[in-house]
């Protein structure tokens, strides 16, 4: 029962964190919420291990949690995620991995990545299609990189043809692959024209996120060091992806099985 409580705690804290992430002006999530989900998961697995005289639940929790925390930290350092997102995926590892098991945890990760992709795609598509600047940049980008696009499509066509000859569903793979290539170019235009804006350093406020480097708010001390014009990054609020992934996995939805069945 304690393991189930750990999953419920993870979902609850991540859901509350999602509300703060979406509703707050700069996407600020109180650290106490994230620490509660993370530490609470470890403690519940520890108590369960003691009661059952079995260290496996605790070892599993720590191993999966540290692995996901390392991945989240890598994404954070590369500027792909914010600090809250880093702890969000760590909570999944520390609090839910033993409950879902190995295959279930893989499903959980892929579901989180898939939900994040569609979440970002919806955000970028709605905002991008409304922006004339994004539409014009996307058109120019396709024209500018037409040979690169052709090579990508030829590569996808080759793999699809081989799959078809071997009796696999090559057409579905080619359509998915081609769509991903087009989406990639479109999201590049969205990121450059919609997600980044250039302003005077004097207009930067504490908590704003610079376009270069880690996704973290500018501190009061760093404000004093800014000069000239700077580029600010408008981030996508990814926290809702994590509780969504828990619901998807607990409901038996597996994007991993779908993806491995494409060919």
C-alpha cells in the first residue's frame, strides 16, 4: 500500500507543481512541492523495505531516481529544460518506478517524452500559425534548405522501401518520419521568431530567462552585470507533462509499444 501511496504522492505534487508552472508569471514552482514528491517517495520506499525486510524497493527507487535525475540535469545544463522539470522527472523515478516495474518505467519515460512532444507541438503550432513572422521564416527556411530536406526524405524513403520489401509497414514509417522532418523545421522557426526576443539590458527583470545557457531566472546580482541588448527566452511550461505521463501509464497507454510496432 505504501508503494501506491508513493505514486499518489508523486501525481499530487506534480499536479500542484503544474498549476504553479502554468499560472505563475514566470513559471516559478515552489521548491517545497518538488522536494515533497521526491523525498516523500524515497521515505515511503524506505519504510516499505523495512516492513518487508526487503531492500529491493528502496534500491529500485534510488537507482531509477538517480538515473532520471542525471538525465534531467543533463537536459537542464544543455538548456532544454528548466530546474523544475529536472526535479519533475526525478520524482517519477524515485516515487513510481518500483510500482510500474522495468517495462512500465520505460513506458512512463516514453509517455512523458511523447506527451512533451505533443504539448510543445500544440503550443508551437498555435502560436506559430498565428505569427506572420514565423510563417514567413518557415517558408524561407524550407526554400533555403530544400536539398537538405530532399536528402532527409530520400533517406526515409529508402528505409521505408526496405521495410516494405521485408513485409513491414513501410508507408506508416515514411509518413511519420516525413511529418517529423517538417515539424522540426517549423519548430526551428517558432523557436527563433516566437520564443526569443531581444530587449535592452535595463528592461530585464529578476526571474527573466536568458536565451543562452541554462534555463533559470536571472538573479538580482546578474542583473547588474548585464549590458547592451540581451536575448530573453520564452519557455514552454512542461511540468504538466509529468502527471499526464503517470495517468497514461497507469491507464495502460504505451507509446513505446506503438513506436516499436511502426515497422
